[in-house]
C-alpha cells in the first residue's frame, strides 16, 4: 500500500521505478552468497551484472530527470517520491521507497558507475583469493547500502543504508583478516564510525521531535519555511547529525580510521574513498541542507565561521599536512581523500552547495582513478607492496596507462585548470571568498598549495627517480623482455640502470615466474592486465571530462541547473554585505524561473543562482589567480624538494633524473649501452661518473644554492609541521583522549569490583533491592 | 469486585518469588521462583485488561507465557549443562564471574 | 450508587471465590520457596499455577486461562520435573536447598511488597471493576486474534523467532557430545 503517493503524471518509468536500483544489487548479494561458489566465475558475474543493471536503470532515471528539468520551464522541479509501508509499530508507519531529485540522481549514477568499474577491476585484482565469492557478495551489498541510503525518502531508510555500509565496510576492510593489523583496522573503522552513528540516531530522534515526521522532504520543507518550535533544538539536531558525518566522512577528530582502512584490498579502498562510504556524510549534509543551513545559521549576516566550515577547514589543512609524511602510497591517497572531504564540508559550511556536490562528483572519478592506479602499480610492479620509498620509482616508462591515468587524476586533484577538480574546487574556494568567509578562502588556497605539493612528492617517488625494491625487479624483468623483442626502446634514467642490473644479478628472471594474469592491452604490454587498465582509462577520461558538466570558466552551468532544486532552499542573489538567504528568497524565485526559461538569460540569472553566493558562475581568472599561483608554487617547491631530498638520499647522482629526461644525447648513448647487457654496469659507471656527474653537480648546485634558501626551507618546514601534527595532534591528542576514556572506565571498574561477587543470588538481591529503592524514590517524588 | 484484590495478590506472589530467587541455592528452584514472578506479572496484566476494558492485557499475558516457556527451556538446558560439567547445580559454587 | 451497590452485591460470590483461591495460592507459593524437597516445590508450584489459571477465569480471561493450563501445567511443569530428575536431586528432603545468606531475601522481599502495596492501594483504592457483559467475554478471543494478526503482527513474528532460537539453543545446550 502506498504511504504517500506524491505521484506526478509524467515522471517516466525509470524515475518511478528507481527503487529497483538498490534492490537489484541487494538481491544479487543473496544470490552470490547462496549460489556464488557453484558459479563458473565464483559469483563475480552476478555482482557485475547487478551493478550494470543498476547503472542502466540509474542512467535511464538520469535521462528522464534531465528531461523533467528541461520541460519544467522554470517552475520548481518536484522530486519524485514514492513510499510503501515497510513496517508499522503501534500507530506509526515507517516507509521505504525512493526520493529522486537531482542530488540523488548524481550520486546514484556515480555509485552505480564506479561500483561497476571497481567490480570489473576486482575480478583481476582479487583473482584466486580464498574468499573471492564473499568479496563480491560484500562489495555488492556495500554498493546496495549506499544506493539505499541515497534513495532514502525518510530518515529510517537512510539509517538502514548507512548501517549496511558500516557493516560491509567492516567486512571489506577486514577481508584479509588473518593478518592482525587488518582485522584491527576493520574494527577501528567500525567502532570509530559507530561513535558518530550515535549522533545520527540522536539527531534523527530530535528531528522527529521537532517536525513530527521522518520524511526528508517534510523535514526540509519545514526547516526551510521556518516551521519549527525552537531554533535551539534544530541547532542541536544539526550538530548531532554532523557528528555522524564527522565519523562517516573522516572529518578531523574522527579521521583516524580512514588511513587505517587502507588495510583492505585496493579496489575496496577505491570504492570506499571515492563514491561511497566517506561521501555518505557529505551526502547527508547536502540532503538535509535546510536543517544544517537554518540550524547552524550558515550565511547569516556577519557570520565568520560555523561548525561545518570550521571542521571542514581544519580537516583540509591537517589531512594535507599528514599526507606529506606518509610512505605508503595508499595512505597518501587516504589523507588526500580526507582533505578533499574537508573541502566538501567546508563548501557546504559556507553555503556553496552546488560546488560541494559537484566536488563529490568530480572527486569520485579522479580519486577512484588514483586508487586504482595505485592498485595497478602494486599488482603489477611492486610485488603487492605499497611502500613508495622501498618498492617504487621510475615506473612511468613501463606503465604508460597507469602513469597517464595517474597524472591526469593528479592534475584534477590538484586543481590544475581545465581538469575537473579545478572547476569544482575553485568554485568552493571562490564561494568562500564571496560569502565573506575570508578565513576559509585562505584555508582553501593554502590547502590547494599543499595538495599539489604532496601529490608531486608522491608522483615523484612512484613514477620518477630510481626504481627501488619491487619496482626495480619489475623494471629489470621488463628489460630482459625488451631485449628479446629487440624493439627500439626509449631510455630510462641512467641511474635507474645502475640499480636495475645490480638487482638483476641478485634475482634472475627465472626464479621469479610470471604469475598467471590476464592479458594487457597490446599497446601497453608491460602495464597491468586490461581488466585493470580499462577502468583506469575510463576514469582517467572522466577525471578530465566530468568537470565540463559545470565549468564556470567556459560558461557551462548545466550540472547546477539540474541539481539546484535539491538544495531545499530557495536560491538567493548575493548582496555585498552577505545578506541572509531566507530574507531575499522570495524575489529570487522569480529570477531563477526566468533563468531556466530563457537560455540567453540563463547566463545572467545563473550568475546569481548559487545559493546566496552569486559570483562563482561568473568566473574570473583574476579571482582564481591567487589560488593558481599557489598551486604553481606548490608544484615547484615540492618538485625541487623531492629532487633534492629523495634523490640525494638514495644516490648522489639524483639530480640526473632531470638530466636524462632532458638530454637526448644521454638518451641515445644509453640506448646504445643497454644492448651490451653484461657491460652495462661498467658503462653506467663511466658515463655516469664521467659525463653526467659534473652536469648533475651543476644542477645540484643550482638546486641547493639558488633555490635552497626559499624552497628547501619552506618545504622542510612544511614537512616538519606535518610530522609535528602527526606526532602530537594525531598520535598524542586524539589517541590520548581515547586512552584517557579507557583509563576512566578501568578505574571505575576497579572501584565497583567488590560488588561483583559472582553469585547469582547476590545479583538478584542487588537487582530487586535497587528496584525497590528506585520505586521508593519515585513514590517520594510523586507524593 | 475491587481492583486491588488482584493487584495485591499479584504483589504478594511477586515478593514471594523475589525472596525465592534470592534465598534458593538450587538452580531449578530459582527457576521456579522466577516462574512465580512471571505469573504474578501475568495476573497483573490480565487484571488491568479487566479494569481498563482493553484486550491488550491478554495479548501481553500470552506473550509473557510464550517467553516464559522459552526461558524455562533454555534455563533448564543450561542447568543440565552445568550439572553435566560440575556434578552440582548449587548456584553459590558458580562464581566464575567474581570480579 | 445503586448500580455500584448492585455490582458489589452480585460480586459477593465471586469475591469469596477469589479469597479462597488467593489463600490457597499464597500458602502454596510460600511452600514453593520454603520446602526443602525439590519435588514438593514443583508440586506446590503446580498448585500456584492452577490458582493463577482460576483467577484468570474470574477475571474473564478464559483464553489466557486455558493457555496457562496447557503451557504451564502441561509443558513447563513436565520440563521442571525432567530437570529435577536429570540433575539427580534427592527425592527426599534436602539439607542445603537455601544459600548461607538466604535471610537477605526477607528484607528485600518485604520492602518490595511494601512498595507495591503502597502503590497499588494509593492508585486503585476503591476502584470497582465493572463486570464485562457476556457478549464482551464471548468476543474476547476474537479480539485477541485480531490483535495478534493486526497491531501486534510484528511482535508476534519476532516472538516466533525467539521461540525458534530458544528451541535451537536448548537443544545445543543439552546435547551430549
């Protein structure tokens, strides 16, 4: 029976039946679990098929939603809501169903798409795993959980999806639970998120108390219209819900679980950290934005900070600083995710709803791509190690697809113009400035500086410089193949070779048989198998392309147009003095409708269409310039620092890295040398010491003496700050607080120990005695 | 008939049951005392159903009967297990939970 | 006033029946917690449970009364006797059926009783139960079934799972292996 059928005549089949999207993978989970082991491919085919089916329905729904928005002619686009009675208790009925609007469509599409790619990737990555079937069952249920949450028309369904994700993330992070560290990481993730979940339950209860309904649309409408008893209650509801988001989205005090969660298989990290799990918190804030916006008075006149923006801002800086001191490539990416989530939260905190949601969208593609690239490296090149310092380096030649995808995604992450991250991140930063949140504007651009700096460092360690450990072995093996093929091949750094051949003499080719693995693409035969690189290619393309759905710099506001009705609040033109949105909302409903009606006028209307932040669409290179300059500065600082520090530490000849890439002569000489394999070592030494060394000396001198003072100093202090933050804030303060609470529990336990005689009768006497005393107290109170 | 009749009888049964739970050493007898308590609660529920003219009391009484049956089943299963392991069902010897 | 007196008049026989049954039940209940013989305790418990069933009938709840007889006196008591038998309690009197500090139960029980009596008397003193009509009594079983399959459907299903779990759990506990 339909609980509330706000059915609209021409919603379209896909929109009306969007509830199938989470249902398909949910059913697939049981199918995989029950029959997966008997299937020819261990159930993975069911998982992939279900995700593809969900993707098809989601794409159909997206198409019809676009149609719906386009045919609305400027009127408010109503979400499609269907609810059925799920269960009832007493007189209260709890619904389950769907709530489809622009925001939901975006995330649905994202989750279904990325889950599909990750599952395809996983068929190669976890091939031969002992719990292959369970892996696919869990990851399918995980996607189903996220989809259930995204579609939720009420808080109960939202909590259901939220908790399914919590449970399955535990299963997935602890997938290889035989190692103690993994099971501990899974437990840590589970419990840390549970701490936040208490906030979700409390916040939901408070919302039910305030509004008398659990329907998201009802809550949003009432909050936006100011129909609530006490503003204080709404504020506490918003704070409680935000605590849940802190836990789930790894915001500052509860971010510690996220890097540990890297213990899971890489595709899991990729899925967790791009489109699902961690985005759930941001999604919750975006979904219930009126509650947060009104409850925390975001964009109120004269407000300089609020809870969401502060937590987001702290997270941006702290996480980026932590990313500097990690040696594990996945941990760098994990902290990077935390930092980017901080951007999203900060954007929501300063009223840049569209920009934040768009950042969810773009971030999902490039971060997923980065994780999958890291997985590709560890799978193919570094013997399942993720240590950048020990097992990577110089890989760019042999893994062109991985390298390309990585570089494109890094550029997107760093916010380099015309990559997707630029359009979303710059808009958040810009919005902060225009909404008079100057502090967060500064946080934003400093964060951008740090982002590119740590990504440059990571890129240098992984793809450039000397191959080390597993990577050296990989490169060595591939050299051997190259000679047999007798292809014209390109050079590597000379220094690479000195290591390569030393390594080869240690392990021959033969004592390392090629593992059974899928076939790579023909044009990149040393790269990972195609099931790994195909998702990388797709995601890499999207890391560039997704940005153009909403690129103010080139005048595209399409994404914004499709989602603006989901904000739940009317859009308002920004007044110079940071006017409150609610006050001016009525006039601007008109503006908005005009904008949607007329494409020509849309430009102008859309300029003022961002909620109480007018400028971002009217993109100005001048406004973006400080951020871009800092990005450039960050790149240069980090590059030179990486060259100086890592190069020097590994090998006196480190500056050669630059030389061999720049100088064709050395390249040619080098090509000549590799053909004489057994002499290579000697030639390397001759060439390296005789020719390259002086040049490198000069470059090194230039590095050290000209740029050193500014660059190295600044870089070192950044690194030291990062280490300090890691050591003191992360390890001492946060962990200290946790330990202290454990101590308190321990001590109070000791104090109460004698009561525990261990005898059931005593417990009975205590129980009933306490009940009697409690009853007497109640009687006395009521007399 | 006065409402307090049922309620006082139920209170008396409950208190006797509480005494039994505290005083008895034999696990089976403690379970019997618990049955006394549950029955007094049931009597209360039925009495309130009568006083308030509401059938819900009966429904809850039946729920309690079902749960009590389950409780006795599991409880005696545990007693049997304890007996098999220790050759005794004296509760004061079972103090492994001593803090 | 007249109706109230009339109601009180009509209930004289019922009241007498109540007090007789109540007296027997209280005596039996004391015996359950004071006898030294486990088997006797179980038999006294039968008396109490039968008395409760009788009180249910007086309270116009005959469906509950029948369930009480079937479940408690029929099934639970058999379980108890099996329990006694399988744990080889002596059939005769036992010396140490009570704890060393069994006297602790007296004050706790008395305080509990006092609190309950005070509360009950305070809240319901003088409340007279209006007799349900024959039609109401006759329809009570219908109402119970409607309640179970209507408002209380989910709790009923949950309860069935509890019973299933209990059955499985009891088997697992009692299995010899």
